[in-house]
């Protein structure tokens, strides 16, 4: 059961491209900033000022360092929203495609990812701020596979040989989201269920870009609803109206 959250001070958002507001533009074939991204939309409705230090491609170890630097240089915020993991669970797909039988490890192995999360929660509390964790929206394994293989037959064969099954991508990513949830539970840290906001849809894949990772505008609208719903339930004092 979530408890009511009090906030005295500003809000810091620390995460990766999801909270940065990045989406994939299929027509231009590249990642772009989405004006209607969920953090930006919710920020407009809040009384406290929001500082967003999220970065595209950020992994948990990098975010931990950024958080340390931010908390040591400026006044501690009232709340710190932490969202990370999508880049941690990825592999060096070029290396995998080249030699699928070689030993490969993800960008951040699960035990290290969990330790980084726990340390972020710890230093946030140590600074006098309230941490809030977010689990990970799901990915579309088939879209993601097409994105990382780029339609190259040899690359497809190599990566699929390593994976065994395209569905393994979803399962592996899900383990990182489950780790966020476990850290939230064992550290008594509030958790925003971004994942459920997508999975409750009849076909969540319709809310994910062609890269298989980033929510499209409709997906960000679902995440906006989820975050606002959480705030209305557990931190209504943050809302300007």
C-alpha cells in the first residue's frame, strides 16, 4: 500500500531518454525530442519547479554519478524521481552480430544494476530528499529486433543465434523492470507503475515507436495519465490546481 508523499522543495527528475522525452521519428529515421512527452506535460501542472537531468542513452552507473554531482552542488530537492534500466539491459549488438558464440554481457549486469539503484536511493535519502522509483514501460521485441538488425540478413542470423528467440528480448528487459520493483519494495521506496500503464492497453505495441523501445505520442499520453493518477492519489499537494 503506497503512502502519502510530502514534498517541501523542488522536484528533480533523473533518468534516461524516456524521462528526457525522446521518441523515434520513423520518417526521418532518427530519435527526436517529443514536445508532448509525459514529464513535460506533467511538469506544467505542478506547483514545485522541476529540474530534469535525464540524458539520452544514460545507464544506471552514469546516472548514479550525475546524481551524486547534482546533490553535492545544489540545494537538495524535495523529491527525486528515478527512472533507468532500458540502456542497462542492452548488449553491444555489433559485437553480438559479429560473434554470437562469444561471451557477451549486457551494458550493466543485473547485480550491478540493482546495486546502482540501491545506492541512488541511499544517497537521495542521505541528502534529505524523498526518492521515487519508476518501473520500465515494456518494449516491443519484434520491432526492437528489426531495429537492431537493420534488415541485414547476416546480422539477423547472428543476433538471433545469440538470443535463441526474439521473445527473449522482452523477457530480459522485463527482468530489469522487476529489479526496480524489488528495490522499491525492499527499500520502502514509492514506485510509479509506468509499465502497467502500457500493458493494460489491448495491444500495448501500438503505443511503441518503430525502434521497439520508446513510447510514441500516444504512449506518452498513457504515461502522462499514469503519472498524474499517481500524483492525485499519493501527492495531491504537488498539483497547481
